């Protein structure tokens, strides 16, 4: 690729990127609506349902984590979540279902669908105690090149699939507002592999956990902690049975409503039941930061940027006819389709036209479908670029056309005021 071709490609992609990023920011919710978006839920009897849908596009240049002979592929991941929450007299109950479906454009054998089901109850026990109960079921996978196939990803024809069940209980003792709190935790987990048993059977295990944590609040949202845990790991067939003990000290904080974190350092001791294996003792540390920004404030612009980087305007030059056809269908499909339904519903033709024009603009749904088609190999880069151009043009022409189908009524201090879809109707308008 010469410098001119590179410059043209960069310019075309930058144009798409800039317009899509602007569209995403222009359509984002205003700051005063942010709390409403985060708190939105659907009332279902005594519970509230919080649904969400995550979508990720990406490309992995080494999906098997190989030092040589790498295989690359586009990947699209869809993550639907249903979170039911019920609160009654200070008691909280929750039920969460989450799925994650990953599809590889160039390696369909590695497609996967993971699932998670979590039930939780947080109940009060007097004025100082609370009991948190959890039951979790996981149906997940280990990508090829990890787990049992690490270093030899072609050992099997598909990823290793496993399921796991976990039960947990945490008793928290400490009055609300007190500086100190004591947490006692118990847990049990079982993990079983479902396929490729020749290599995965040795990884089936049962695990029991017990732990105690003392937290001392040093600031309104910051606490120091001391923690001791003991895990008894029992493998079904392998000679890796062991006991792990950890002694940690650290700090946990909640910087804002959207950011929290924990840092812990200390010692770890691992004793194997098999005397032929060498025990381990050494340092241990753990750190985690959870950042939960609002979708409309961060992830929507990132989504549009990701899509824009995949479009190339040069691909459209040899598809002018198809581009015009798709644009015409996109516009007329909305104007006629939505307008006709509005007219049937009782609007007159002018009002129906306004409804149809207002629906012309395409957005996330069109981009999601186009991105999925590209990642799955259903459409090529040329058709994908045409679809992106259609989204851009319909988004830009809609407000211009709306100004013409909504006539100006009055002027207030130099600012035009426009009538609504069904307002200011006279007899001549209603009969039109």
C-alpha cells in the first residue's frame, strides 16, 4: 500500500469515525437524565426487572495464544442480562440471569454460549447482623489454548465446556454506622467438565472455603481490612488435592458511586496431600477496581467508534447503484411503512408524513446487525460500508426534512416555534 492509498484509507475511515462519534454524543442522554437511565427498571409485582444488553465487537490476532502460526478472527459477543430485585422491609432478594454468546468470523468451531444464574438473599438478623446467602450455577467454557489445551490448542476440535455450582453464606456483624465490622464466610463449589474427557477429566474438582474478614472504617467510604481464608481443594481423579491458606491485609474503598476497589497483600501457603509434590509458601496479593459508568455516557461513543473504524468509504465507489437502492428503500420504507400505520391509526396524511419522516433515521440497531453480519462473514466490507453510509445519511437528513414537514407557527424573540404532530389542527387540516 503506497502513501496515497494509506492516506485515502485513513481519511475515509476518519470521516466515518468522526460523524459516528458526533452522532453518538449528540444522541446521548443529558446529564440531568443520567440517574433516571441508571435507575430505570420494569415493575413486575413485588420485584423490579433491570434488563440490559451488551454488545462487543473485536478482532483477536492470536485466538489460540500460540507463539507462532497465529490464527486471527473477528469476534462479536452479545451479553443479555435479566436482573430481578425485590426489597421488603430491609430484606433484599435477587435473581440474575446472564448469557454470553460469542461468534468467531473465521473459526466457527470456537463459537460459544456461556450462561450464569445467580440467586441471592440479603436478610437482616437483629440490629447488628445481616446474612447474605448465594446460590450460583455456571455453564461456561475454556477457550482453546487455555486450561487443558494450553500450549496445544488443536488437541481438541472445540473449546472445553464445563458447568459449576456454588453455594455461599456470609454473616456480617456490625451495627449500621459502626466503625468496625466482622464478616464470616462459608462456601462450597463443584466443577465438572462436559466434553473432551480424555484431557479434562483430571480438572473436575470439589472445593470448600471458609474465611473471616475484619473491616475498620477510617473514612466515610474507605476501610482497612484483615482477612484469613482457608480452601480445601479435592480433585476427582488427579493427585492435586491441596489446602490453601491466605493471610492478607489491605484497604477497600468506594471513590464514587461508580468506582470502587480493593487492594490486599500478604502470605499464601499451599500444602499438597500427595507427599511427592512440593508444597508452596510465598507472597500473595490481590487487587480489583470496579468501574461502572453509565452506558450512555461512555460505552455508546466507544461502540460507534468501534463501528466507524471498520468502515471504508473507498469500498462504496464500485457499488453506487446498490448504495442508491439501499438509501431509497431505507427512506421510503420508513416514510411509507410508519406513515401508513399512523394514517390507519387516525392521523391525517400530514401528521402521518411527520411520523414517517421522524422515523427515517437509523441508529444502533442497524449498526448492530451490520456489525454482526460482517463478523459472521454474511456480508463483506463493501456491503458493510454501504450500510454505515446509509445510517449516516438517514441520520443527517432527518432533522432537515423535519423542519419542512413541521411548519413554523409563531416567532418568540426571534426563535421559531414548531407545532407538534397533532397540535394546532384546524378543520381544513383534519379533513386533508
